């Protein structure tokens, strides 16, 4: 019933121990083309505005019924009218008259606009005098440096640098926007001609500092304090001059004048925080001609520079005043600017072109005219303002003031060719208009009841009615001048031209 089934045996051979056959092959695809395209995104801002609808009435021009008659009339009267107009150009009938809107409303007198009082720190002296003033490039910020002039040897004073923005704090102008402590007395200040937040100053120990008032941390960016070259005496004057470099950050160099007789041009890089001298020279006794030399001295004795002014027509022409009363015309044309880091290699080649007749005592201020390239003025301990021509060694005019005190500052007006202002040792500001009178000031202002000296005055080149003064009480006063002293009169330039033309005939002028 049951039987075993016999089946055929099937053998399955395993292949996993055997290697698989392989064959190498290759293939190629076409190159993938890739192109790059750039574009700039533009930021747009939409601001709605609305104007009132203006209804324009339709007008029709009347037709000329007789054009030939009009043409005949014009041809008949035009020659006579042209002849009269040409005669009016040469007429002097209205030379003494000038059209001014000030004739309609009464003119304001010169008076104080702001009084900015220095508040010294608790550990410093009170009533520290104002030693330097400068206006910013925009004309809205005034910077004041404080210090002392009566040093016996070294300076141990702590001074201040204060700035006020007259537009920002018109109601509380006495509170400074910036107050910086300086380790030495500030002797000179100068704002950058274009960058309103950059300010440089020279101090008593010969140090030069560059401040960036726009920084929130450390305002002092560059200093020559740790350098082994530079001035060894007070930096009595400092200016910015064009460098000729096309780089925006190097368009201006610093020009400094020291009591050691040195004139140094500095190249400043604010980004790298570096300052290096590119040119150095020194005024020595041999620069003075023997026929006008006040006292004898060794040829290589340094002449301490007390003040210097730059020509507004050519910034490479300098008028330098010294502590010995000498006045020199110097030229920076032809000098080679290169890095100079050793004091013992100061160039002794003189840059002096002309030496003017000196006064007895220091020159405290020099100012070049804004309207005549050859006219400048000086003042000093002789209580007189001397007006010179760069073409004559003798003054073409001397104005003796009635104050009988030293004149510490004087400056030409940038808006009136015949107006200049000076500050006296009796606390008075004297305003002269040589078109009106060559001997009597048109206005005299007493700045302080203590009759402390007025050490510095500065016109605002952007706002014609503003002038700043700083005195021995530490007070900065912003004065608003009358429009009579600000607006140029007709034929006023001819006064300076006649003054210069008669430079060699002093008796005809004074």
C-alpha cells in the first residue's frame, strides 16, 4: 500500500566563491557651459507729496497789428539807450550810494549773541584764559583751547579743550558739547578745512594732537608725544594746508610753527594713527639782513616763531612773526616732501624771501587780506596795527590805538575788504574800517569788566555776522556784527588797491 518514492537528485552549484567578471569602460559627456551675471540692487524710498491745484487762466496774446512800426521804433531808440547805458558804466555820480535793504529797517548794533563760560575741573585753577579759537568747516561749531602764557619754565598746568555747537544748543550755549582734558596748556587750534569733526592743536611742550570729535571713545587719534622728532618749544601756530595728494585721506597736511624756530610739515594718516614730518626748516639769525637787525647774535641762533599767517591766494606763501619782532615772508614753493625722522638733519636752507622792518617786542598776530594778495597786517607790543605790502619792507600804514596796551590779536574781515578787528590788553575789541577812518575805530567793545586781555578773535568765514573772542577770564563771546560791518560797499576794493599802489609814498596815505 505504501512504497518509497525515488526522485532525481538535483545539484545546485554555489557561485558566491567565484569572482565576478568585470570589464572597464568609459564614457564622455559634452562640456557644461556656465555664465556669470552680476547685478546691483537699488534702494528706493517713496515719499508722497501733494501740491495745490493751480488754475491757469487761458490768455491770448494780442496780435501785433503793425509789426513794422514796432521794429521801426526799436531801431530808432536802441542806439541812444545803448549810448546812455555805456555812459552810466563810467559815471561816478552814485559812487557814495549803495543799495541795501538795511536802509529800510534800522540796523542792529554789534552786540553779544552767546556768552560761553569755561567751567574748570575742581582740581584745576579758575579763570584759565582762552588761548586759541577756531571755527569748524560748517561754521556752526566753535572750539576753544585754554592755558597760560606766563610760564617760567616747564608747564605743569592741566588745560581743557571745549567745543560748542551753536545750532544744537542755542538756548543753553554755555554747556559745551565736548570737554576734553589736556596735559599741557593749549597754544593753537585749527579745524580741518573739510572734515568738521577733525581738529588739531599744539600745546606748550611742543606736542601736536589730532582729535576726532566724532568718535565715542578716545577722541585723541594722533599725537607726537612719544616721537623723537618735532618741536621742543611751544607750538604757537598750527594750520592745515593742501598736500597735492589725490587720496581723500591725505589731501591735507599739518603745518606747525614753534617757539624753537622750526617750521614743520606733517603727514597725517588717521586710519593708521600715524604722523610723520615731511619737511623741516628753522629760522635763524642769519635770515635777518644786517641793516635791519635789532641786535647782534650768532648766525645759527634760532628765532622763536610767535605767530604765522597764510596767504589766502597762495597757501604756500607764509608771513611769519617772531618773538624778537621780526616779520618774514616765506615760500614753500620748490620744497621736497619726504619722510624726515631725525632732528639733527633739520634743513638749514632758508625759505625766507623777504625780511620786513621789525618792531620792538614780540609779534602777537599776523593776518593776510582776503581781498588783496599782497596786503597783510601785524600787531604786537607796540600797541599799533602795522599794514604791510609784501613788496615793501616798510609798513604802508600804521594805526596807533588809544588803549596804550598790547595788542594780542588782529584779523582781517573775510567779507569787508577794509575792515579788521583787534583785541587789546585792556579787554577791548577795536573794530576799524579804513574806508571810513584810518585812525579812529568805528566801534569799541568792552568784553569784560575786569579789563582782562582779549587774547584771540576769529571771524566766522561761513556766517558773515559772527565773530568770536576769547579773553583772560576764560570767557568765549560770540558777537553779532552790524550789517554795516558785514556787507561789502561799492568801490571798497579800490581803497586797498590805492593803498597798495601808494605803498612807497607813506606820507600820502597816513
